[in-house]
C-alpha cells in the first residue's frame, strides 16, 4: 500500500511539473508574439503618402477595414495551414545545407510517420526530441537561423500552404480580426510563415538565447498540447481579447485543449480522433484534402458567431558532432 501511495504521489508530481512547464512555455510564447508584433509595427513604413505628395490623378485608396479588437483567430500550422510538418520541411532544408546528415533526417521522418499513424505524441518521445533539438541549436545565432528559415520557406514551404485554410484566415483579416499561428515549431520559423502569409503573428516554441545566441535551453517546454491553450489564454490577456469571440483551427486531437478555450472551434483536415471529438461536440469540420477549391468556400459560420524547440524543435534529430 505504501508503494502504491508513493507511486501515485510521484505521478501527480510529474503531472504538476509538466503543467508548470506548459504554462511557462505559453507565457513565453505570448511574450515573444507581442514583442515581435510591436517590432514589426515599429519598422513598417507608412503605406500612404502625405497629401502634398499624392499624384494628381491617383485613384483614392479604399478606407481601412474597421478593426474588431476583441475577436481573433488562431491556426495550427502542420496539416492545418501547411501540408505536412513545417519543422520537417525546415529539417530538409538544413540537411541540404549540410547542417546534419541525411540519416539524421531519415530518423526524424520515421518519428513523423509513427506520430501520424499513432495519432498521439508520446511524452517521453517529445522529451527526447527536445533534447536532440537543443543539442543542435546550442551556440548558433538567432540571426543565422532566421536567415536560413527565410530561404527554406521560399524553397520548400511556400507551395505547401492549403489554399482553403489560407482563405479562412483571410476572411478573419477582412473582418478586421487579428490572426495568429499557434505551433510547436520554433517561434522564429513560425513568425516567418505568419509574415509571408500576411497574418498578425505567431505563437511558437521559445528557445532561450543570450546576446543573440541560443543557449540550448527551452523557456518552459515545447508549445504543444496544453501549452498551446496556455499561450492562447496568455495572449488574450495581453491583447484584450474575448476568448468567447475567438476561433481556433486545428487538424489534431492533441490540440483539443486549445480548441476548447475559444468560443468557436473548427476541425481542419482532422485526424480520426479529432473528427470524432468534433462530431460529438458539434464543431465545424473543414477538409481540404478532397481537392475542393478555396473559391468554393462560403463565409464560415465562425465569423457570424463572433468570430487561428528550440530553433528546430519538436523532433529534429541532432546533427552528428564532428570529432
């Protein structure tokens, strides 16, 4: 009996620690998202010329879209906004640049296959992936990873965006709502994807850096599962969002915590687990894998209802050390 009690106490302690790390990851991601958005606004050039510089026959510009400041959309990335895993596309680009070997890449691909077949990530496997990712990024500069991420997006990711999901995101933007990506992908890479799609910003896994160099430690944990829900709540608190008026989109049952904290949840290209949950809870389901065109998508009910580790986290195999 004593052994059973100790085991239960130990199990509860581990769960509390995972929850603490998830909350810390969510807070760090929200802080990073707000900081990146502020930096982007500060460096954006005004789009309109002063009246004295307007061309005499220039057509008047349309009025700006009225902003809906308390509603927003949150989109998962992998298999929701983008075909496949964004971190795997990034890993392919890094392998092509000899950052690690093709056998390392094959190992990571096998992890992705096991996840997609099984439907759930194993926490121990996620922990191992985190350690491998951190061994890779430690000592590398943030600037280097961002520059490479920009190149790899153009090479391997730009043509992987689901047109239907992008159309849904644009509908929120056209309604004056802000749109964020929410992903376990490193926040720097997630921000590149968001910027290229014209979205507001991104919540992603935050790797600690000092003087612009990665230390090899995460702030909290991977932005995965419950950590995504913490990040959405934290961002809502900072941005003054009413979560009851917000919408979240995902393909995976692992994101049920995030989908459950907003007023409207939408399953996009859902796995079998999420499809079952969505049907049981009455969530809208969108599947773009059948070849339907984005142009055929009507304005979704979500808008009418008030209404989207380290630097190569979540499974990237570490590069082999050179003796």
